[in-house]
C-alpha cells in the first residue's frame, strides 16, 4: 500500500448501515436516489432517456477492421498491475467498469454495468444497482460478488492509484446479488465517481495468486471485445464479442463499430509512419510537427486517399516536460532546476526542428479555466497559499510568469548569464569550460533517459544547449520495457513525460504530485515532489463544493507546481493532428478530448 492516510481495516461484507449510522448530509451536493447518472459538479448534461452520446453517430455502419499502431512493445496483457508493460486499450474495450465516463463533460458518469447509482449529500457512501443483463464474455452474469472481488483484488494488488483510492473505503457490502455499497472512511465528493470507474473482473476466471504477475493470458471481461490473437511484444488483435450484453445501451450506440481491432507495435516512429504510408495502418495521431508539415507528401495523400485534420480540443493541454528526479542530489536545489529551465531554448528549437508549429506550455492546466497562467492570484488562492511562504514565487503569484524566452538565435547570452548566476548561487562554478561543485569539485553531469528517436533528437539538442553552461548531459536510449521499469522505480535522472489533465482534476492529483506518492514506486509523481503547498492545494481541490472554490484550488495547485520548478516545460500542439485513410470515417462532432477511435467506422465496401 502506498503511504498516506491510515488504511482502514479490510472491507466487510455485511448488511448496509442503518439510517442512524450514516453521516449527516452536508450542503453543496445533491442527494441521488437510484439516479442513472452522476456528475462531479452540477448535474449531468444528458437526460435519463438520451439516445446516444453527442460525439457518437448511432447510424454509423458496423463491421470491418481497424488497424492502429503503437510505439514500443508489451510483455503483459494486464494493465491494472504495476509489473510489466501492458496495452492500455484492454481497459474499456475488454474490461468494463460499473459506469462509463462521458468525454464531453468535465466528469460525469453514465450507466454501464451499473444501471443506477445512489449517494447522499455528504457523499459518504455510494451504492450501485447492477444491470441484470450484464454478462462476461464467458457467459457468466456480472454479480455483486464479482464487484466485491474486483474491489478487494485491486485494493491489494492493483496499481498504486487504485490502492490509494480504494483504501479510503471503510466498508464494502453486497445486500443482494445485484447491489453493492461502499461506505467511505470520510466523505469524499469524488470517491463515488472513482468507485464507478472501478474495473470489474469475473471472480471465477481470475487466478488471485498470480494476478499481480505479468502474463499474456487474456483477462475475462464484459466489454465489447475479447482478446483474439497475440503476437508477443508485437501485436494484439481484439475481436468483437458477438454476444456482447451492452450493445444496445444508450451509452454504446455509435461506439465500437469495427468487428476487429488490430494494434501493431513498432520500435521507432519512422517505421511506424512507413507502415501508415503503405496502408498497413488506417489512422494515426501525429506528434511530430516536422512530419506533419512535410511528411505527408506521398502518392496516396496527393491523390486524396489520405486526409489530415487538426481537431480542436476543449481540455487542458498535456503538460509535456523533461522531468527532474529531485530524489537525486544534483537536482535537489530549486535554483539548479530553474537554471536548467532557463537553458532550454524553445524559440530556437521550434523554429529549427518544428516549423514553428508548437506552442510553449506554461501551466499544468494550459489552455483551460483551471490555468493560473496570466492571471493574478485571487483572494481565495492567496488564502490557500498564505501558510506556505516562499512556496510560490512572486511572478507566478502575480500571474506574470512565463517560461524563459530567447531571441531564437540559439546563441542568446542573456539566458546563459541568468542560468550561470543561479548555478553560482547554488554552489556551482564554471572552470575551464566545465561546471563543477565548489564543495566537492565534481562536474555537473547527469543522464536523460529516452525511449523514442524523437525524444532522443530533442534530448540531444537540449544537451547541446546545456553544454554551453559546462553541463554534461548524456542521452541514454532504452527500450520500452526498460523505460517503464526504470520510470516506475524512479531510477532515472531526467526523462520526458506528459501529464494529461481533465477539466475535473481530483484524487489523481495526489497520485501525480502528492508527497505521499513521492516514495511509492509506480505513481506518477516522477519528480519526487514533496511540497506542503501542493498537498494543501490538492486537499482544497477535493474539499471544494462551489465552482469558485474549485477553480481557486486548481489554480493554487498550478502555481505551487510551477514554482517548484520540477520540470523543463516543453510544448503542445494547437489540437489533435489526425491523419487517416479515407476508408475510415469519423463523426463530424468531436468530444472535448478530441476524436476517439471507438467512434470511428469503416466505409462500407472499402
């Protein structure tokens, strides 16, 4: 179990508490009584009798095959455990949860395995009523016994985020075969939704003793697809379950339109792109602006058989960065980290490598109402941060902070001077072209771990910029399995990573940035942040009832993270870059998260 709040005793399977045992209601949250949907804040956007999600086309033709590609490899088919590298698409496609998230709202869940959900005003418990029609792919009904088994399994053996969240449950109960109830150790506004997203496994088809080990044996799920053929480390084929129980649910209309999905893994992006050009891959989300700008000039694209689209998104832009591992002594001083941020010449890199198509990322919630960028802290934010003097730097508090800018020449000496001044103040001096510690005489040297050639190219360019300050940065290219293993164990100096955020950040922020996660292998607190200001902002985020308090807490968190200088912020695209062969179509209306492969279809006859 990861460190954090004291873990309650193991869940009991008992009758539900009497009314007198339940915590009293708290103002600010609606009381739900067997409602079909639940929202984190406000009310669900869709009525109970909605026909389909707004970003899906219920009239989409069904059938055919979709070929997609992924970079890297895999050595397991279980993405719910710490060990191994497993395909993320097993979630949702194969293993379902109690409820499903609409990607057109900040955080709202609609019926899936659970037909209804109930909670109180304080959100001190949540109760789900299962759909009697729900079945696993082996034909077994989904019952409360499966849900309780899955809860206990994930709480004991799941990934650290699951252990953290489910550790907040004081009691798990099954009053009958189609009802489950979770009572929380303390009221938590987000926890009812987190429990709704819990994966549900068939308890008779899981070897509990071996669940936490890597395996290529497919999980038995209740989703629209089953795992078909597996080419170890190279490809996975999913096949539609012809008896899928949920095919007529409102949430699923227009989704999962292909009979077969094949995911092929490639070791490098160039080989992956060549497969797309040859028509072996149907669609790809492009991440390389150089390729996006110049690489799609091939015969099929010129003939109109391949189209390119920039699809706007309504969510925070991913926070991509070179992450400092502050567990390493070399990065323990914030002034050192600030200096290395100053030495990253984005303007030159964007012009030289990326055709000027990128935008610099300045916020962990870039491009959303939750971002603090350009906005002075309001009274609520200042009150949250007041106990932590010095944790938020002045320009971040004032809303004037921007990542350091250069003149784009690649030789801007003002950046170099400011970086060297910070390093000098932190105990490092430039001697005969090398930066050395005044205390030990050791040179300033570290390793940047990368897993793709694009990352390697960027890291090499950054290493060249660091060399101007006498810093020796070695770029280490590793395979995907080693990268995942070292990243999860925090065995790196610096590495690239991208945090994707929603419009409803909550408990996962503790998993990303909380002090308790810093020393727990497998979390996403890769930088090792241990900041009381960050922890307080996360707590305020979870406790917020009104929208103004929620936004203030998110912005306070953003300010504390930016001020910590935990990473060299990189850049983001203006939207999704999608390239697809015209045999694949998509709904014109995209979700807040952009277009989703589960909404696409194959054009009949092609």
